[in-house]
């Protein structure tokens, strides 16, 4: 095997090393120069997810005033949920907020959804250890969000009667395609939701000193109540508040910390050179591997697509997405700088204690409580969006799309609410009874990219009817990925995405050219009317 490192990423369960048992492993598809290289990239990539195991376990020593502020935040979230319940009269209201989202709201809810615990606590911990290098690799995701917003989001918004990816696939490819993408979308949403539930348990331990089990229950119950009552309207309104909190209070925490360290000039002068170098912690191929992984990570998963549907018009969707991606670039810098600041001020603490140390040691009473509430908010904002999208996907793509096609709108609305409650309760129970859901999360990630992303982009860009090509491509991508992973045991640790995605693309193009295109020409039904 060639010894040159490859810029490809492998996701696998690390069953051979106890330290990384049940964790997400990411290594180069062609061997690194040493096992330590693999472990370093593995650990860094693992921490980019919102998994509870990598969040700090050191309790923030908050004052009574700070704890009251955090409590007020929870009450406000619940109030919004029950207040917006009166606005939910149709499935469209519950699923896409009545398609009345302005671009600032799309901007805020998108940013709040993808900026979870990994983008705050995780990014700060990574930067504490290795400096800004990982931040530069991770910014692939905000860049991807900007590109999707500019080229894809307006086209998604043009489907004015669609609420899920399955709605689009049924227009282009029929009910079977809808069912397949519904199952996959439900899996990926629930998988990441489970990770958020675990992260809530840990963040409650950090903020309140609460037992993680009780933290999971409290956090998920709050999310469950306001999301079930208010649907996407509640999610969006709480996301806006959560966005304001994380967009203001974390940068303020950074500014206070920098001036406590002697001002910007002194702070920069005290940063070690290794924390400023792009390839200080890993080589070029390792850097590229992480960059590509972030670029492909959560592209077009259900909650992001819902926000494109919910925008008032295509220009609104484009503008909201673009600003969210741009804000992500800034926020990644802020969270990374908080980690570097913690390293400068407290070089002997655990990396994952970076933000807790800054909050408890540098911030005054009141400000510490607001930042602590912001840390809870970043996880809840992601959890509520995933819960809502899972409920909508189940209700629209599986119940209405396959089980009960003639379900009435009022019944569908109550199905969405019941699904929201049931899925949220299931995620809560799963988190309470599972040490780690990383392997399940890994599985949904591994099957999303080689099945859904390319066919979705293809149909919304070309508007072509492809009843055979989409189903064939999704099936080929899923089957090849499954065989590679489970049948062959992931040879050479090459991720199944590397195998499944090219097969998915080849089958899509070939099947369309050989089957769908000739049929479309004969019937004169090549184009699909999005609206």
C-alpha cells in the first residue's frame, strides 16, 4: 500500500483500543506515519461532535444571581413554546413556520442550529491543546453552508408545497424514493438528537453540578415541551433568542478575558508560536482530511432543508444561509480564541475545562450566568431543531407518504405533535440507558452522504424527473456502503462513504441517461414544476 497520506477520512468504531472504545475514529484512508498520528486526528475529530464525553466535567462555581439568570432562561423558553402554540393551526405551521421566515430569522435559526456544543466547548478545548490549526480545518463547514445557501437553498425554497426532502423526491421519483429518504432522514435526525441529549446531561453537570442523568431529563423535558407545543415556530423563536445569547455573550466573555490578560497586544504576544501555526499539530494530509470531513459532514440534513423551505422567498433563503455561514466563520474564531485565552491564562488545566475556567475565573457576577445560559442554549437550539425535523419527517414521509396517504390536515398536525413528543421521549430514554450513541451516530452519517446528498442536489438543480435514477442511486449507495462496512469489515480502514458516494453518482448518471431521459423524452415530462 502506498505510504503517502491520503486526504480522505475514515469513520470507524475503534474497538481495538479501550481508550477509544465506542468512540468515533477518523484516520487517513491510507496509513499515517505513526499510530500516534491516528490517535491525535481521531481525538480531535471526535471532539468536533456534540458528544457529551468530550465536554468539560468541571463544575462552574456560579453565584446565586448567575443561577437565577440561567433559571429565567428556561422559563422564557417554556413561555415561548406555549405562547406560540396558538399560532399552530396547520401542518405547514408546525413544519415550516408557515413559510413566513424573514432573512434575519433564517440567519439566526440556521446559525443557532449548527453551532452546537462542538462549536463552543469542543472547539475551545481543541484550540487549548493545539491552537488555531483545528479551527482552520473546521471552517470548511461554514464555507459549505455559504455555498449551499447561494446555490441550493433558493432552489429548495422554490418548492412552495414541500416540507421535507421526501416531498421533493416524490415529485421527481415517486413514493418509494420518499420512503427511503424518510427513513434515512429520520435516522440521522434521531442519531444527532441522541448526542445532544447526552451533551445536555454533561452541560447541566458543568453549570449546576447536577447529576448528568437528571440533567438529561431536565434539559430534554424543557426542549420536549416547547417544541411539541409550538412546533417550528417555537423552535425558530427560541433559536433567535439562543442565537442572540451566544452571539453576544461569548464574544463579550472573550473581550473581558483578553483585556484581563493585558489587552490584545499582550494577549497575542503571550500565545505560543505552536498555537499560531497552521500545521503545528498535524501535517498537510491530516489537515486536509479534517477539512474535507467538515465540508461533507451535515450537508442538507433535514433541519437545514426545513429552514430553506420556511423562508418567505428564494432570495430570503439565500441571504439567511449566507449570513449564517459567514457568522459561523466569526463564531469559530471566537470559540477557538476562548480556548487559546484559557491556555495563556491557565496552562495547567484540562483542555475541556477551557471555557469553564474563563467563565468562573474572569467574568463578573451576572456575566458568568449569562454565558453559562448561552452554553446551555447552544445545545438546546440544536436539539429542538433536530427533534422537530425528526417528527416532521416521520409524519410526512412515512405516515402520510406511505402508511396513511389520505390523512386529513388536522390529523396530520396531531400526528406531528405526537411524533415530536414520542421521538423526544425516546431520545431521552435512549440517552439515559446508553453509555455512548456515537456508533449509531456514525452509522447515520455514513449512510447519508452516499445516498441522499447528490441525488437531492441533482434534482433541485436540473428539475428533471428521475423515477428510476434516484431510487437506483440511493439503493446502490446504501448497499455498497453496507457491504463495505459490514460484509467486508471496512478494508484498509477506508470509510464506506469513499466507496458509496462514487457508486451513487455513477449509478445516478448512468440510470438517468439509459432509462429516465429516454422515457421523459417520449412522454414529454422532463421538467418538474417545483411549486
